[in-house]
């Protein structure tokens, strides 16, 4: 483990994923800054920080893995990405929307938000959820937030 501390992360059990996209809606709502889900999302494009991929009959959620040595942080030309207490974070004021982070992330975890500025899972640290909203919103418990013995 090279002396790394374990931290809670989002893990996905694709065998349990229904492909319902509720994690995306809960994520978009939690990061909207609004207190009413219908007001925040109804009739609007959503910009979740997690997204569902489908490969044949298999569905799985994709989000940031908060790598030990993240390529996105090393590659960001604007120094908008950093790692704080094990969590890869974006300074939206510094992001220049160059998409370099999108190109280098091996997991497809970054995407532009409504304004074009990159966004990614930050484990709901900046909102009042206390834990990732995608986890709370998964009806089949395919997404979990826990510590595991593996460190990237």
C-alpha cells in the first residue's frame, strides 16, 4: 500500500445495477444548489458527476476513482485540478475547458457541466448530503460508499 491511508470511495457492483439512472438524477440534484428536485431538474438538461454506461446487458455507474497519482491533476494546464485529503477536486474558477483532463482520465470520469467548465465526482463534499447522493439514491444498492483494502 506504500503507506497510504484508506479512504472511503464510491464502488459499483455492476451485477446489481439496474440502469435506472437514478444515481445521475440524485447527483445532479445534490449539486444543483436547490432544495426542490422538481424545480432543479424538471424539463432541464442534467449534468451529473456520475453517469451510467451500458454494454449489452451490463450497466454500471462511472465516477471518479480519486486515484493515488491522478493523471488529470498532473495534466491540467490551468492547475484547476488538485488532490485534497485524498479527493480529486476542481477549482471551477481556474478551469479553462481545454478538455485535457477528459482525454487523460482512463475512467471517463470528467465531463463538461452546464457552463462548459469540467466537473467530476467530489464525493458530495461541497453539498450538505454528508455522503455521495448517488449512493443514497441507488434503489438496488449497486453503488456503495465504503473503505476497502485496495488503494490505487
